[in-house]
């Protein structure tokens, strides 16, 4: 009943809001109140993740932005899937409920996910089956900072950052007393039903501004083109699929609810606001088991996806935020203060029984102070502080309870000289991690302290209005996470015995990147090539057994993974181009093409023997093993080539695109090759502006139109859970 009521309320908003807004604005000239549905020049959009205001064109560092119509076409049920078609960006996959961004081959604890400059407050980096607690359908703008972003956001952004702007705490007055948008959509591949409503308004006094949003989504198990298990998996098990078991991925249903309320006082020189939001999602974990390491192992007796033993996750997050800003402070241009208090609970069920409960309480504060030019340098100081208390109880409690504190101080600056723009920055972080003592699995050290120092320099050359080139050099450091230091036990999601190393040190990355951007009369072209040398790169090693030479180390039939450090090398390149083909009475035709490739290898090239202790309650299993610090790194994102042909004419717009994911045969030890696949999608929309300044839009989106079997190499479940098959999504949007 609750779900039906929400859909009825959203439908009422679609019908009533335009007419109500028309009455309010009858005496005004027609105008579009919400720019989200309009075409947006993404190169001119201000990047909010940067402390110093600027557009993606202004910054020497590589940034990708989604906004407007392009964001509407890309929005999906997970953040990773939403940004998945940007050059250099892919997604992890653990079923439709879980997709975390992968930036240039880096994911997890190396890619920071932000809600308008503050951490999301979830535990999506702890395990591959943990979802990001940000709803992309409620975003106004999504920014992807490619390359180290440690100067701005600390250790967790050494591989990049994804910043989601949702405007939940207003900073300016609205264009109209009441404005917003609403959307209803359905989908065929998973019987999707999604409704969304957003309202923003300003009081008659012009100082009090409010924001409200709500979303509800529910889907069933999604359709697949064949069997859930790959042919390789079935052959390895010697199994014959049950008749009638193809066509649907069991236990892949999803339900999400999100809502927020924000209130701000806005004056001539600044603002102060507070907001409260909730995010609740319940999603199934597909596959026979909760996971399976690299997608190569499988426990045929662990039929979690059948009957009452199906594994599903219930995640609930409540977040309180305070933000304030002040302009024109004499020697300083602006002051911005942000604070978030997040309470997060994640419960994993096996059937109706509770398996594991994760609790995470985090607080984060950030102060940014932009100063007037000093000696020609315009810059900003920043201070960031965060506290995290984490606890896990149950079957998957492979990490002890921990408390972490981080404090960072940074400065970034920029200076122009003729055709050149220079950027400099430095940051110092102090980090402590304290683990709850484990009497049955004692640690050599229950408390670790780290210091990380990062620096960056970049230059941008503007030869003319059309051609820009940039050169960047970074030295970034990342401190180990609690999972890397203190884990010791069965990690059910990955189907491995995960063993941490509480002696791990700071990892250091040195990056060199060259980028170019050219704007022609009919062609826009961008390209980048980069190389990264890592010292003491932290990764999961797959040891071999000395007692059973040449075979992976197993403990009670489960593969063992050790957190280890070794030098590593990464290099890659990416390019995208948009070509204006035709613009006449038949419409405007544009062609976009893009591609990316990344390689990552361990560089030490040595083998060493280790003694492995795996704790089982009061007992410990000791193993003699060997680690090889050479070869490819696991689950590295495959190379891609993509294209999209788009057309617009008056109220109509459409596109047809395809992305080819190449075969990934550069695999790590004990990892299997992943076949390539091609995904074809299409979009069609009809847009109507009303005389009152409101707008309607009807849309039709097609995904995987060739109904291909697609198994991402980045997924732990690649042999157990393919991507959805052919699907058609349809719906209506209203802007008022």
C-alpha cells in the first residue's frame, strides 16, 4: 500500500505541478524553470569539486561532467552504471544493486565517492557487494575527476573522485517561488517501476529557500539472454543446466527509497543551511554463492539463490548536513564550511536469518578559504577532518571493529602568464586507525598511525581559442585501510579467506600525464596519455602452496588472498571526439566516438615465501606459501571502443550507440580470460515547452538491444551473473 501511495503522489505531482506553476507565473514571460532538461555545454559547466571556481575547460586536470540531457540519458540504478560510458570510466558489478565507479582501472579505496564535496559515509569500499549510498536519479550534475585527487580529498582519492551534486542544501534563491521536476518510468527487462519528485522554492521574503526530493524504485529479477552461469563455469563443474532455468537471473530484484529535506537562509553575501536525508535499499545478491573470488571458483552445494536461502542485503543510511558560505571577506574571496554526520547500517540476510550486520558512524567536516591573489597566485587553503567508527558482527565479520581519524591540510593555487596557466598544490594528512583487540585472532599492532604528503604541479598551454594542451605531474600517497591492515577470515562476498597485514605502509604514486583538447568548427577532440609508477602498491596477492607446489593456497577448500605491497606500473590512454555531421532542415546530426585502454602490472618481479595464519575461532591454520610479485593485476578494466550517432530536430531527439568491450586476456595469476562483447543502446525523446514556461518530456530508452551475453571482467560474479539482456525503459518527465 505504501508503494502505491508514493506512485499516486508522484503521478499527482506530474499532473498538478505544471498547472499550479502556470497559475503562479501567469503574469511573467515564458521561461524554463529547471535547466536540467535543456542542452548543456558541458565544457562550460562549473566544476564544484574544485575549490577554485572553474570549468572543465579551465582546469589542467582531466575532468568529465554529466549534466542536462546527457545525464538524463545516462541515469541508472547505480552510480557506476551511470558514469560507465565516460572515457576512462567503467563500473564494478555485483548485481543491479551494486555498481561502484572504476576510474582508469582504479576502484575501491582508491576512488572517493562524494556528495557535493563530502564523503558518502557508506562502506562500499569494504566489500564488493556493498552499494554506494548515493541515488544518481536525484543528481543535478556528476563530476568525475580522473587522476589523483588527493590534494582536494585526501588518501582515498589517489585514483580519482566522483562528485555527485544534488543541491539538497540550497545556496542561492530559486528563479521562481516554486520549481522542480518529476519523473515516472517503467522498464521491461526487470519490470522496473520508478518515481521521482523534486521541489525547490523561495519564500516571499526572498531569503528562506527549501529543497525536497523523494524517489521510489522497485524491480523484479532481470532477464538474461541465456543461463546465469557461464559455459566455462558449467563445464568446470560438469553440470548440465536445468530445463527452463535460462532467461532470468534469480535473486536480482531491487527496491530503493530515498528522500531529503533541506532549508537555507540566503543573503546578499552568503548562505547557511541544514539538510536531512535518508537512503534505504534492499537488493538480492545473485549467483549460487555470495560471491566467488575472481569468478573462477564455485561451491556447488551453496545454493543461496534458491528458495529460502537466497542472500539479500538491507541497507539504511540517515545523514544530517550543515553547510554555510560567506563572500567578500577582504583578503579572502569566499569561505565555505561543510559538515556531515552519517549513520549507516547494512544487514545481510540468508533467507530470513541475519547473517552479518555492518554499522558505520562517520563525521566529516571541511573548511575552504579562497584568498585574493598573492604574488600573482590565486589560491585556496583547506582543512578536512573525518572520524569513522566501524563494526561488523556475524558470518562476514572478517574485519574487526575499528575507529579511524583523518586530518588534512592543503593549499592549491593557480597563476596565468600569457598563454600559460600554472597550477600548484600540496597536502599533508595524519591518519590513525585503532582496531578492537582480538583475543582469538591477535594482531601484532592494534593501532597504526600514518602521515601522507602529496604534491602536484600542472601547466596548461592555450595556443589559441581552439587548441589547449596540458602537462601534469603528481606525487600522491595513500594510507592503508582497516580492511587491508586487519582482515583475517572468510570474506563471503568474494568467496576467499582474506588476510590483512598490519605492518603495511603508505603507498606512493608518481603520475605524469599529457592531455590535449581541440575545438574545430565541426569537430571537438580530446585525448590524454598517462603513466603512473607506484611504490609499495597495496593489492591482494594469490599465494601458491609450498606443500602443493604450483596450486593456489587453499584453507578448508577456500582460496586464500593476502594483502601485500609491491611496486607497480600503470599506463593508459583515452580519447573522445564529437563530429557535427549535418545541420539542416532535417535536423542536426552528431557523431561521438571514444576509446580507452589501461594496463597495470606488478614491477618487482620477485617471489618470496611467507607463513600464513588463518584464524578459525580458537584455532589457527598455518600454511607455508609463496607470493609472486610479478605479472598483471586482477580484474583490470578491459579496453573499449564506443560510438554514438545523435539527432535532434525541434521537439525530437534520438541517438543510437554501441560500445565494444574487448577481450581481456591480460589476466593475473589464477584469473580467467573474459570474452569481449558489444552493447548497443538507443534513446528517443519528445520534448514540449508550454506557454507558462513548464515542460513535458516523453522518452523511450533501449539497452543491450542485440541481447548479448555480457560478463564484465571487473565483476567478482562474472561467471555467475551476466549483465541484463535486452530492455526497454519508458516514461515521462515534467519540469515546472
